[in-house]
């Protein structure tokens, strides 16, 4: 290896034959596969490209069996996808729709109505599969009141024929909110509760913070829905944009929620019945210029005085996303019962050390992916869906 002068008198590095061959070999080397990397263990990931394109913010997914998945796009198109060497589309996507009675003889699209209001950042927010029943939370347009609502509907899943059919609407927010709204601040996360009859739903402020502490609205609330009686109660209040994650832990009977704060102040909250979490009166974050100043937080920056406090706050904000618990699998005792939460804004996955109800620290374990949805099965296998049409699946070592 030697240095030589170029025409501009800048020294250049000349490589010997063996060095040049080694450099060429390095350039051709396959990139290292992604890996969840913790101080207390690792899991390699296999990255799959999804066979359809979704928009931002992208929609949720469900696992129908080990190799079969159901994806719902932001605008409500349903795709059945099978995992082989690559992800393969079982059949073309079909929009979530509601059949309109009285048109039984009609064979055209006039006999059904598309359910999802998909404008800018509005659209499908979450799904939850319970047996062969699929619950979907989505924004919908109220024509009578000329505004946007958050709805939850129940669908039947026919795996054999790759079909999803509308059964009934089980919840709709109040009141209808007139545009303009920020569609990513409507909430819409779902969690099955203490039994198969109980569903929890998070609702955001629709970018109308002055309506959150109004008890006559659904805005900024967590509601508990009785799936048998189809009634709902406000379970907790005071949230800004709980559109990241909602998780009910049946082992500990704890309900966990992530909430996007303003500038700074992203939160992980342990949700307790009847408690008020303070938005917009208090926040550990500070204001965005677009929000204006006048009394917006009650002028209580960097404070949760008088309200229920989050279990963990991220400052600066990480663009907090989905949250799940790692089960007791016998594979990694160090991770058992810890939480995993995605930072969508900083494209980082964190392991949150949980001791009792305390969250002790956040360990970054994966970088470079904007993770929109997470599932972990009982064997400890991770399924991570990104906003860039990818599905990452962990492989056991």
C-alpha cells in the first residue's frame, strides 16, 4: 500500500492487489440483518416487504395463523397476506364497507357504503382480532352534522374465503367535530379488557384541546365499552393524542397507554378508573407555536400538579407509538413482563424495565424503523409493522 500524488497534488491511497480485492469483497458483502439488541439478550429480525402500498400514518395488522396475516390500510382496504419466502397477496384488497338494507337486488356498489373517512391524517387507527371477530377503530364522516367522529365497528372474518364483512357499529364519539382537525390526534387505540366482553378505546383531542375537560364530549377520554350491552362509560380523561399504544395486562389487571405530548412530554400512563391526566391544563412538555399561548395549558408548563402523573415521560419527545408486554416465555428471563414501546419520531424501539407498577429505565434496542404496530406472541416472537410497508419478524436463536 502506498501514497501517490494526484494532479491536484492531493495524496491518494494506492491499494495493493490483495487490499483492493478485500475492499471489493467488503463492498459486495450483504448488509447485516436487523437485530433487537439489548444488554440482556438479542433477537435477529427478518425484514419483509409488504405486497401493497399504504399511506402515512399506515394502518394495523392481525395474525390469523402462523403464516397468514390481515392488514388494513389507512383508508380501510383489507389485505390478506401469506408469508412464504416473501409476503404474497392472497387476493386484491377490498374496502371496509357497510351494506345498506333495501338494496338486496342491486349488484353494484350503490348497495354498500364505505365506512372510513380518509382525509390527510384521518383514517383507520387500530384493529383487534378476538377469535373470528375483528374490531376496527376509524374516523368516519357524519353527514348530518358535517363533522368527523371516531367509530368502532365489529366485523366477521372469513379466513377460508379471505373476506371481512360488517356486523354492527358498537361505538361512535361525540360530538361530530368540524374540519379542520388533526387526524393523527383522534386516538383510536383498542385493547381487550379483563374479559371477552370488555373493550377499551382511547380518544384524542382532535386538535380541539378546549373540549377535553368538557364532560359532555368524548374528546381526550379513555372509554370502557360493554360489548354485550353496547354501552360505554368514561373510564379516564385528560389525554391529548393517545394514538400510539393501549394495552391491558390481564395478569396484573393494569391498563397502560401512551400519549403524544406537545413539544416534549410524551407519556406512558398507568390508567386508573376515574382519574384525570391533566390535558390541556398541565403538561411536562411545552407549547408548539401553532397552538398559541393564551391559557392553553393553564400556563403550567413542566408540571402535572393536581392531576394524575405519567409513569414515564420522554423529553425530548420520541413520537411515542405502540406499547406491548414481553410475556414470560422461558427464553429470556431478563425481559419477562417488561414493556416494549416504539419511538416513531426517532425511529427507535425501547425496552422499558418494569418493576411492579414502576417503570425504571428505557433501553434503546433497535434503530432505524418507524414502527406503527407491534405484536409479541406467547413464544416471544416479535412482529413489527413500519410506516414504510415493512413487516419485521424475529427469529429465535
